[in-house]
């Protein structure tokens, strides 16, 4: 006869975080809908980000990167600023990791300087699995399954803000990535994951500040 489990023992986390890149492979576990590789950016990568904002505060590229020629593709679309090589090697490494993880020949890449939250409300994506990383500014925010009422997403909020709708109970429920962290966000479009995508949103960008965000999708 199977013993009854306590709530703490029976709960399985839907998000995993670790300082080793291998944590990203856990996104294939059925119960996992977010994996976070926690890392620190090299000084040259951070410096390029500062220069990119000064160079073009509306910088925004959307392109399809071929996995077989990552650095060549990135070199052709990124501005020639100091520490460019350090930046494209870092971004190229993430493209390569994403391509290898999901066996992709092409990656849909977006790199953008932002002065506001692109998606300020908590939501789920309808796609399969998106990679998100922040090169400047605050990282993405998410909610773990055990603290949310999914019926309050979208129209279910009754016109109320996220903090008043009952989607979550306490501001401490909100988790946030750090600059440089690499997130894999599993969406509702992942096979067998309809209605279970990670609930996340963009952070507020303080007045006068900018974020640099890179996202990758299946092309």
C-alpha cells in the first residue's frame, strides 16, 4: 500500500536553476517548464552592451541564424564597437547551445534595446520553448506553479492588475533572473504542455534606463 505524501513531499518543482549549463537539458522533463542556467557575464560582454545602448537606443534586429555559420552571421549584423568579438562569441555560444539542444539547423534570433517592458503582464507563450537572456538591465520574472491561480491569466483577471487579480498572493512569490542568466521558457505549444506553460513577464524598466534582451525561437 502506497503511503500518503505530505504537500511538501508530493510537490514537484516546475522550475530548475543551477550554475552549470547542463541544467538546461532538464527542460525535457515533463514536469519542468522553466530551466535557468545562472552565470556571470565577462567584462567585455558587459562593456559592449553599454556601448550598444549609446550607439543606438532603438537597436533591434530580428534574423534567422544558421547554426552552421553562427559567428559569421552574427558578425554581419552586430555593430563594430569595442569588444564586439567578446559579445558575438558569447551570443554565438548560446545560439549553438540552443541549436544543439533542440537539433535545429536555423534559429530565430531577436536582440533588442528596450526602454519599457515588452510584455508587462504575466502570461504564457503559445510556442514550444524560447530562450531568453538579458545582457543589460533586469532579468525576466516568473511564477512557480504552486503559487499561482491560472484561471486569473488573460481575461480571467477581470480587468485587475496582476497584483490584485488573485493570480498570486504575495510580491515575494515573484522570481527574477539576473543579468546574464539563460532561461528556457517552455510554452503551451510544447507537445503535451497545453495550459501548462511557464507564467512569466518582462520586468519594469526604470525611467531613463534600458535593457538589452536576446531571445531565440525555433525558426
